[in-house]
């Protein structure tokens, strides 16, 4: 049997269609949602991502500001740019593209972004709020909802799209990064899954994965998860994006074998990638709305 494809491109388009009228309504009320991105250096992959983010903003009417600094920038120069953006009333969301050059203290930069403008949700205050959430209402329906990291939000939206309930399911997250693995863990837990985090040093990864009703893979190794590691009928979300030496892209899941066992599976490209971008738009809108809520 072959899995159903979880089409991130289609779901992202559906969500974008809901964001646009909300942007228009805010603009009519005098608030034009604005996103600023800061790219330090000339990493070609980062340049591609930044271009896609600005194009997506344009499509829904979000104002976007594209800032760049040279590869040799100092910590102080990067910090000064972030402070300027913190003070700019036209900017509701600030995104510092990662990875930063090695001489830059990424944690210090991410912590300097004002938590109310933290469109990536990487500020320790926002990550702490996510970690403290008892359930999804604490995250999404609080008086001032939390900006949740974009890729993890996209992962959860894709799982919701399958109609498979999260509560009570065994979820396995392969990968423990702050950008993906840890926030996905917190979100799945807030939706009442039983969650395991596995990583590069987990013994018997295959057996751990085979226990997963929901399998989220973000380990950064091409085709690491093969069909024999997937529980029959599982929902498989592949966050990986690996460039092959021979050209082309592949995920962390071996799509061809995994699709024979999974119930649902995301393709690469066209799965999680488009969802990350649409969640960035959603977070920008959220922060613009939050800016109208009394502190
Ligand atoms: N680099 C890779 N993923 C991300 C992301 O989600 N946000 C930022 N700022 N940089 C990234």
C-alpha cells in the first residue's frame, strides 16, 4: 500500500488565502504588518530562503524590509542593527537568518530581539512560554499568543491536516535542535501526545521510530529513515532538506521506501518548506495584532 501525500504546498496556499484578508483588515485599521529580515554574509542557501520570504510577504500584502550586513561584520554591528529594528514602529517582526557567521554570538543576537517582535519565536522568553504551556490553548489562545517557531508550527499544521488525532498517540521526534526538534516536542506535548526525542546517539533508532504513530524527522542526514523504520500507517513528516552531490534535493526520510509503509508522508520539496514560510507570515500577522493589545 502507498501512503497518502501530505501536500505542504497546497496547505500553505490555503493558509495564505486566509492571511491576506486579515492583513487587509489590519491595514484598514491603520496597522500595516511589517517584517524585517537581517542576513549577515552571502550564504547562497540563506539568500534563496530570504528571497522566498520577501516574495511571500508581497503576495499577502505584508510590508517587508530586507537588511544585509557583510560576512565580516562584528557582533556590535549586528547587535546595533537589531536594536534599530527593535525601535522601528514599522517593524512588527524581526528575523535574523541563521546560521550567522562564526564570529557572531547567535544566542546574544537572538536574545536581543524584543520578545514582542520575535517572529521566529527563538527568544528565550518565548521558548520558555512554549515550554511552560499546559496545552495548545496556552500557546495559541492566550491574551497575547506566543510566536511559535515557524517550522514546528508547520509540522503541527500538516499533522492536523491528516485528521489523525495527536492526543494519546506515540510521537517520535528525530532531532533535538532549538529550531525544530525541541519546539516540535513542546507542541506535540501540548497537544497531549506521548513524545520521545531521538537523536544521533540514540541506540536502536529503528525500533524507537517503529513505535511512532507520528514520526517527525529533522536530523539533517539524507535518507536516514528508511521504510523498515516506519510503523505501518504512521504519519511521517520530513523536515530534512539535503542537497545531493549529483544535484537535486532529498529529505531525511527515504521517501521511496517509507511511502510503502506510512499512512501519510510529506514530500521533499513541497512538504514542510512551504509551511515554514506561510507560518512566518502568520507570525508576522500575529505580532502586528499583538502590538495592538495593551502590554
Ligand atoms: N535557518 C534555517 N531555518 C531557519 C529559521 O526557521 N529561522 C531563521 N531565522 N533562520 C533559519
